[in-house]
C-alpha cells in the first residue's frame, strides 16, 4: 500500500498541464463498442479507472493498443456482452457499456454496480430509459439482463439529471429506430464531448449541453477519431491548490468556459483569477473569505469540487456553509479534515465550516477520489507533516498528482506504507 507524505507550508508557483478528463474518457471508450473498425482516441489520462474500463473492453473482445496518451480500439468482434461484477464493483462507470451493447448487439449482461462511499448511486433511470426504448430488462443475481431486437426511439424524462444515464441513453439512441428525446438531461461538458465524438461517428444528435437532447437513430456508424477534453475537475483542484497555499499557479490547457462556477467561487473567496494566453492564473490571497456553496448539476457548482473547496474554507476568516445536494453521503472527508484541526459540523446535507488559523499535519485516510484530493490540499497548507493513506482512491482520477504538485514547489512524495 502506498501513501503520500506532505510537509506543508510551501507556496505553489509555476504552470501545470491538465490531463484529459476521466469523466469524458470513460464514456468515450465505451462508445467504441457501437461499431467495428479502428477507433482512435487521444489525450487519454493514465488512471486506474481508465485501465479498468480498457480491461473490461478487452474481456469483451476489443483489441486495444495504447501509446503515450493515445489508443486505437477495434471492437469488430465482440465475443462477450457481459460486464462482470469484479470489474463493475471497482469502477461503476462500467455500466456505460449497457447502451452501446444493447444498441449494436441487442443484448447485454451488466453487473449492478452497487453503492459506493459517496452514495447508493442507483442506475434505475438508466434502466427505465432503456425499457422505454423497448429493452426487456430483468435483474438476475445482481446482474442486469437486457435484450431487445431493435431499440426504438422514445421521449424520456429524467426524474433527476443523471450524467451516466444521459450518456448511456444517448449512446443507445444512436442506432435506435426513430427519434429519442432526453428531457431534463444532464448538461455536463463531458456529455458535449461524447456527443461530439458520436456525431463524428455519424450519429445525429442535437441539444447536447442543454437539458433537452434529440437523437435521430441511424443505421450505421463509423469509428471515432477524437481528442478527449481536458479535465475541468483536475484544473479546479490545482486552482484551489494555488489558493490554499497562497501561491501563484497557471493552469494550462483548461477550458475556462467549463469552470465558471469554480472561478466565481474562487474569486469570491479572495483569490485573483486571470485568463492569460498560458492558461488560467490563480493567485492566492493572504486572507480567505468564507463562502456559501451549494452543489448542483452543471452549470451549477460541481459536486466533484465540493471536497476541495471544503479544504480551502477550513482556513477562511469566518463561517462557510457547504450544501451537498447531488450525493447523499459525500462528506466522508470531514472526519479526516477534523483530524487536521479543522472545525466542521455536519447538519444533514450541510457542512458548517468555521475557519481556523492553522491546520496541523497528521496521518489521515482517503475514503474516495475527491476526498483524497481534499486531504492533500489541506496537507499542503497544514504545518508539519501530513500522511495520506489509501491513495489508491486518488489514482482512480488524478494522473501523477504528487509529481505535478512537486513541480509546483510542494514538499510531497509517494512512499510505500
Ligand atoms: C458522474 O457520475 C461522474 N462520474 C461523477 O464523478 C459525478 O460526481 C457525477 O456524474 C455528478 O456530476 C463519471 O462521469 C464517471 P449521476 P454518475 O448519475 O453518472 C442519482 C468523480 O469524482 N441517480 O449524475 O454516476 C444519483 O444517485 C465522480 O469523478 C439516480 O437516482 O452521477 C445521484 O444522486 C464521482 N438514478 C444523482 O442522480 C440513476 O439512475 C447524480 O448522479 C442515476 C443517478
């Protein structure tokens, strides 16, 4: 088991390059199941979750060659339409093979993902939508068995905006007979990236990025040749790192248009945020102002940035209130931040954060992906030494985080526990 050791107090300086987006790459990789031929994908981050989904596609018969941050994928001969439990339980986004398999092969057997640290995370809306498109869905010993000779178009209203559900059904609808309309769809930028790739494959999609997406089914798709968008959550994480260390960091190849809420809240907290030719520059302020944060689906404040901002606000001059409105259990980082001397109280969906003057380094334990980032950010600002254990959570979604922080002047290293 590895852990990360941080000696806090260094101000970060310099420029960091943002990797490709995990939450765009995962559905894009699953979309290659939609047709044979050689798909090309570039700017793929090196992450555990990416390795898991590639392993899954290979068990299905896909031929995948990776070089640097690119991959070629051929799904001409898919020998299995099953996503087994041992893979899905480690990476729930594996359920995104459902739509492509059903649309192209008329069948799929995918393990129910089960819950995770941040919530129950059901896939009922995915299944409800596929059933509306004509799929026969049964649950058998923890697996979703889905069959359908030919999916047909449908108008599907999501009770709650779901990123994965929107992606699964958008992919399923590309080869369905007729028109599918997704209403109350998620608007995340990763969905726009997927829709762009699907359109380049010959799909007929309009409205991606809005709450109503229309897909006119086509008979045939061709392989994608697509560059994964940059990771807005990694970018936001480094922007908070600049603010919490009172440093001066430029985040290169990030899309500011996808970071409006994060930039707005960071500026409100007192940091200076500038758009420069080299990227988004963040200069931390001597005093961090308290904030009110309410997470919500895009374009609202992203739930995936909640833990990182909580770390920042533990050192604010005053009381902040963070409402987590997307997931029911996404405060696992609070107990660990309290070990570092923060003053946080949970009241239902809200975390009340009383700013303190100083965090004190201590051994802490990561519980999920963004909690890991939160603890590392806090460790950068804490005095003495912070040790973050169970960093396999971190490696699911951040490419070489400690190396990138080291290059910005952090005193940080990965060691064997
Ligand atoms: C995606 O998860 C992201 N993961 C998550 O990022 C992100 O936090 C989340 O969207 C919200 O933005 C990937 O893209 C791989 P949802 P997803 O379906 O698709 C409920 C990270 O840190 N819901 O939009 O699983 C659900 O319980 C990860 O990178 C249903 O009730 O999220 C949740 O409360 C964490 N029924 C809400 O909707 C369903 O069928 C939003 O979930 C589906 C979802």
